[in-house]
C-alpha cells in the first residue's frame, strides 16, 4: 500500500468514526428528550387526576355540616400540584400551549380552594391561614425565586399555611379580577396577607413579621412528634 492509498484509508476511517459519533449523539439526544417528554406527560396525567379529586372534594365539603369539618379537612394536594407546575415551568417554554392550559386549570383550582377556605372560616368559625403570591415568568426575576423558596420553606414548616401562587401575566380573567380587587401593582413578587399587599418581603424574618398568625400554627415537627407519641 502506497502513501496515497494509506492517506485515503485514514480519511475514510476518520469519516466513519465521525459519522458514528454524530449519529450516536443524535440518538442520545432524542432518547433523553423522549424521556423528558414522558416525565412531563406523567406529571400532566397525575395533575389531571389530582384536579378531579380536589374538585370532587370541594363538592363534598360544600355539602357537609360544620360539625363534620375540621381545620385539616382540606387536602394537601395543592402543594403537590404546585411542585408539578413549577417543574413544568422550568422544563417547558413559557408560551407552551399545554403548560398554559394546565396553569389556568391549576389557578382556577387554587381560587376554588381559597374561596372554600374563606367560606369555612366565615360559616364555621374555623381559623385558616392563607397567602396569595404573585410572580412572573416573562423575564428573569431572582426576587421571585427567592420568595418562592421562602414560601416553600414556610409551607413545609407550617402544614396549616395555604399558599396560593399565581402567574401575574397569565391570561385568565379570574386572576385579573383578584389583581384588580387587591389593587396589586406589576411590581413583583407581590404577597397578599389579610388584604394587605407587600412588595418588599425579602427574608424569612420579614415574612414572619408580616404573618404574625404563623405563631399560632402547629409546625410539621410538632405534628410529627405528636403522631409518634400517640403510636
């Protein structure tokens, strides 16, 4: 084999290796994208079931007597849904039609829960602790991320705290009505506590100061300890 033939053989081998690497990269990319889509589809299916379950629960509570209603009768499913919506927001385009549809369903479910909570408090005298949180995904909002992290911590620490998170820019008339009624400015993140709007809560201490009722709520640690003692 002369030098010229050797060079051609080397070039062909290099071309084949490069082609195999390129094809392999495409295959792996498609494989992981498909896995990601499967994960999102699974979340969508679980959300659909949870939404139906919560709506059925609302109907059951609405038809019940105050004697049958306890402070913890409302489920914690909204917290699970919040985590799933947040996951989808991080893994899909903000203009994704399916994401927007699910966010609208979730937002309406939150509003239903909030109204039911208010009704139970008014009619049955059961004290509740609720917070409305407005954020934006249109552009980078590090303050929104920080606020969400603090609220997640508080929600985990105080199981009785109900946090309702709304995308300020979501095209949903019900959200626009809440924004109008509370006169919430486009200065995000915004927190509504007992009809008062806060725009500058940037630490755990400032949140606890704005929500003095947290002191009356049982902590997750206390609840877990009590449950263990009963066993």
